[in-house]
């Protein structure tokens, strides 16, 4: 392992642990050994960590980390590279970076695969950087890698004010696609329109299928759905010919009471369930490379940006989880480890 000359070579760090995963779990900060990077990894001194709904699912005991990965919560971090596992990655030393981790993000140090790193734009804070990788890679994957969205197409994004939602709106709008979203409040509708959504429907008061069938008569080429359950039948009603419904989560439930396949055949539609965390390292590296090629300059210029709904010292991780669980935020929650 090769170290930065400015690093103290700490062997112990603090990290957030889950006591008794399940509906009554508690979080605590406790000591843990600093992880050692393999020859394909770098060690990052974490300045900020993104908080995702998947963290809440892991805490609840229903979304365990992949085998062999850290049990510590956290799927994305931003910080400074302080050590590398192999001389071939020496150029990353002392660089400000951000990226995905399969676990272990809520900690003072984390290891990241070198070919999955992003350089932090110079005028971004570490909080902004920590709010980027998970949601933009997820949105990019759903819209383009899976959904095949192109300029002139149309995307429907449920939970439009979420981290993934706010990322998807910006990505789709930037290529000249039309975007409609469903949201839970007037405030969230306004925020989504400011990011580029042409239609924002408050699902608590309006049947989105009725309104969208009128304003998007050809339907949607890609429907990004983290709700599932009874939303799937509604997604199908507004799906375009050869359209794709990309399911990212099951916030509304894992079972569908009734789903008529006949309209799916008629529209030649596809129903695709997708995750990112358990993808191979080579897949993630390729996705990072594609997002970097297509949109990194938009990050640098400020044309596309992460939306921060909450940034708190990591000692207040419980508050961040509560805010996400109760759908209070527009955009991402971030934990500040340093600063």
C-alpha cells in the first residue's frame, strides 16, 4: 500500500453501526479498523457521505450488503484519497474525489474501486459531491443504459423530488427529452419544474393517468418507478409503444394484486427491475465512464447539479433517516463527517 505523505496512517476510525436490524433498530457510532485497499482500490478520508433510502432498508434488515462487503451503512462518499493499493493508482493520491461504495460509507475512511472514482469539480463542496454518485448513476442507468431515452422522447419519473428523481429530471431535460413527474406536495412540484419537468402532478389529489393521457398522448418511452405495487398498472396505461417501465424499488409494496398483460403485449412494453448495488465492479466502472463522458462537463459548468435537501453532522444521522422516511426532503440528505 502506498500512502500520501500527509496522511497520519491511522489504524482505527469511527463508523455508524446498526444495532438489531429491524423495525426497532438503533444507530451508534463506534470504533472500527480502517479498511485496507486491495490493488484495485484506493482509501478515502471521508469528508461527507450521502444518505439513501437503501440505507434505511438495510437498517430495517431487508436489504443486506452483498456478501463480503462492509456491514456499515452508506453507499457513497466524498473525500481525499490518502492511500492506494497499487502503484498504478498513485496518480489518485491527494485527489478530491467522490464515488460509490457497496457499504461502509458512514465512516471516517472508506475504500473505493479506483476505476469507479469521479474527480470532485473544483467549485463543488464535499457535501455536493457526496450527494451525486448514487442518484445520478441510478438515474443514468434507468434513463439511458436501460431505458434508451433519446432527444425528443418522454420520461415519467415517480417520486420526482427524491434524489434519483431530481437527477433524472435534469439528465432527461438536458438531452431534449420531455419529463413529467409525480410528487407529494405543491412545494415539490415547484422544485421539479424549476429543474426542467414540464408537468408535475400531485398524486395525493390528482389521478396522474388521466392528466398524463391528455398531455402526453403518445405516452412515455421510459417510466422510472420506485413505487411498484398498484403503480405498475397505471404506468402501463401511459406507456408509449415499445416503452419501458424501469422499477427501482418497492416503496408501495412487493406484490401486485392484478396486472393485465394484454396491454403490455399490445404496446410491446417491457417491465424491468433494476438495482445498482449488487452489479459487478466492471459494470459499475463502465457506467461511471459513460456518465463521465456524457455529463461530467455539465457538472463542472453547473448546468446539472445535485439537489441538497439536508446536510447534517453525522452525529445526527438519526434525524437524516427520519427526514427520508417521512418524505420531507427535496433532493438528497448528506452527512458531514468533516467540517
